C-alpha cells in the first residue's frame, strides 16, 4: 500500500509539472533511435569546467574503448577553456576536436549524439533543455535546477523527448548505496525516523578562482549568453568563474553538497520532496565578497502524508570554516542506525530490553552487519575519476546504447531541486518553506517564492 501511495505521489508530481503520464509514451519515443553495437557514439562537451576535466574526462577514459564512444567537440563560451578543452581531448582521443563558441554551433552542426553538461549551476536545466530538444542524450551535472520555472521546464522537455538523461548524482551508482536502498526497502530496517546529513570543510580557496579571475576578459567570452534567463547584470569575472559564491547563479551549499545527500533520502524513502523546510545560514568566516553562506543548517519534514505513511525528519548542516571533508549520512530507525560513512548497520540507539519491558513492549534491535559492495565516497570535484563517478558515467554510456533508464533519471534531479529551492527559500526569507504539489511551486508565507 505504501508503494502504491508513493507511485501515486510521483504520478501526481509529473502531472502537476504539466506532463502527460502514460506507461507507453516514454517507451515509444525512447526507442526511435537505438544505436547499434558497432556504431560509435559521438560525445560533445558542454562546458570545459574543472568538474569535467577532473572527473568526467578520466571516468570516460575508463570505459570509452570498451563501449565504443568518442569525444568529438567542445563547446565553451570562454576562448581559454575552449582551446584547453580541444587540446586536452585531442591528446586523449588522438584526433582533432571541433571547437564550438556556443551550444548552437554544436547542435546545429549535428556533431555528436550525446553531451556532457557541466556548466554553471544555474545553467544546467536550460542546457539540458537545449540538448534534448536538439535530439541529444545528456549527462547533466547537479544541481539540476535553481528555480522551479527551470525545473518544471527541464523535466517536461526531457520526458517529452525520450532522451537518456543521467543526473550527476553519482551516489546512485555506488554499491554501498544500492545495498542500503535494498535493506531499507526490504522492511528489515524499519521505518526511517531521522536522517542526519553533514558536510564540513576548512578550505579558504574552495570555489575561489583568483588566478583565473584575473585572466578573464569580457571580450574573450559571451557574458550575455552566460546569463541566460537570469536578470541583467554587469560583467563580473567573479560571478562567471566563482558562481558558486553568488546567488542567483548558485545556491552554494544546498545546491553543491546537499543535493547529493538529500537525493539518497528521496531514493531510499520513495518520497519525491519534503513537506516543509526551515533553514538558517550566514557568512561567518570568509568575508571575501561572496553572497552565499559559508555555514547553513536546514531541517526537513517528510510527512506523514496520510495514515499509510510514517513521517521522519532530516537535518543538513554544512560549514566551510572547520571540517575534514568527510560527509556523513546516518539513517535512524527505532531499531538502530544505518551509517553510510562506515557502511554498517548496527543496533546503536535501538529499543533495548530494559526500556521495552517498562512499557510491556518487545525490544527492537537491528543486527550488526556490513553493506555489500562498498565503495568509499570521494567528495572532491577533481578526484581523477573516483569509483562512484566512474560507475555513474559508465551507467549513462550503457543506457545511451540500451535506451534503458539510467540510475539517476531526470526525476531524481527534479526532486533534489525542489528540496534545494525549499532550503534556499527558507534561508533567504527566514520563513518556513512548503511545497504546493498542485502547482509545483515552492511557497513561503502563502506566496510563491521568487529569487
């Protein structure tokens, strides 16, 4: 009954976003073009960013020969990165790479079949729309969207196109996360009662690019095209290169880090978004002109939605002035905990016999066990190709061939973006944020939240 209820919630979410729901609609469109086993899949790069160079590139290199993929073009607005991208991919692939000044050049020339999208946070959804409407599959970095307008439009475009879109939530390709999901969904864990998410670092240079900022000149890029649908703003190399520090180009900590962790909550629970969020943030340490917080705490309420579901709470806390970059995700039930740092299930905190006997109840203690197929979570954006991201890129490449849905489909990005925007709305306004499922809008104080 819970699964039926959750399926209904998901169907309602899609309908609220303006998407016709039919079990046949997707399969009919997605199988129009099945790439043959002997056909080489040509890939374009949209945004030769640090994330792409440091992670996508080495992960792609792990699998491209076996799966018969090739990189053929690089699109980047900045001349410097465009030239770096074509040179580095030429060295990797052993042939010339076509340089494109913008995405129109890439798509109009029909140079590729699929694209990596790793541009600025606020651009992901719009660039995903461009890609699928041009007929391309896409690997789209998170956060998927930073406004609900972009989120709804991108979900609709992807679903209508039938293209294979993998959201860059690489935890969904980790063996330990799959083991955790299976254990929770089996019922052996019990109902989730609380989830604690933390992600702390102590890195003054995190998201800063001072040397690059000094090199960026307006004449070497296209500032107006960079802004896309954001309000007019004067050229600012910091906002271009250090966008994670500036709203509305990025939500910062929620979009960059929380989006990874809250995605596992949606995956494990089957719930598409929080019921409400309260949050507070501030710039307490790094007074460097940034507008996004260096510290934030958010509290999420997930249900109960009705008599068939039980509710739970989630906390997310992140600071950038003290921490060892060892993000924690701990799930609690009445019987104990599931810890994704240690990859262990334990009875720690479960209902013991002494306390159960006092209320004439049965004790409730989980067994001690390890999650299978564990892979350590590597958190840096430039890891040289960590196992999770390598698995995730491979899963996308395999799905481009098979036309099966990838591990992190577009709905995953849509859901984490709702939680992200609810957090942003709550922290910016100081009010509790809720979600209107009928209109698919984030609400604060009875009004639709606008950045």
